[in-house]
């Protein structure tokens, strides 16, 4: 009984730390086939180096997903279906935007409701009319600028 409690605590801890992954009680059990299929649905968030500047969309990076810090080198994130809170950092390169060090609020959060087999292109939308509002962060917002169907599988 003590071992079972430890296992449950570990599972809860892992789900807290790694909320993008789902635990399945016994993957070998035939009773869990449907549950396993449901838990394995996923979607993809992707970052493009050159999003459409003509639409004022600039490159963005992801700092964390659901409070878990991710690698700044990653540009593709496979997530379980459901809502995820993504901390986005803007990388706006715009001549009309003059910044002094530490002046700009360059991260914001966006909630993305990830659907099965969907791919979401994430970027930073520059709001030109607010270009002087650096300290409040009103000069930009994180956006999903493109959505596609793409098969997704959690390994």
C-alpha cells in the first residue's frame, strides 16, 4: 500500500512538472486502449524564423509552456490536446521601434487550446500605432497567425 501511494504522488508530481504528457495506468491492458488513444492526441506549436512581416508578424520564441521552461533552441513543440499557457518572447526587428535597454516589455502569455492533429504557427504581432508604448507592452501581442491540419503523435 505504501508503494502505491508513492507511485500516485510521483505521477501527480510528474503531471505537475510535465503537464504536456499524460499518464496511462497500464498501457498493456486492453481495457485501456480507448483511454490510451484519447490521451495520445496531440497538436503542434511551431515558430517560423521568417513569419509574414507584411502582416506585421515577427519571430517569437517560447520561454515556457504551462510553467515549464523549454529550450530556446526549440522551434517545434508537440503538446497534448487541451489548453496550454505559453510564455512568448518577442523578437521584433522594426526600424520605427526605438528601445532603450530594459524599456520594453518583451514577454507575454497566450493561452492556446491545442486540438488533435492541428499545427499552430506562433509569432509576435507588432502593433504599429502603439510603437511608443514600450513600457506597457502595448506595442505587440503574441498571435497564432496560421493553423493547419497535421498528423501528430506523442511517442
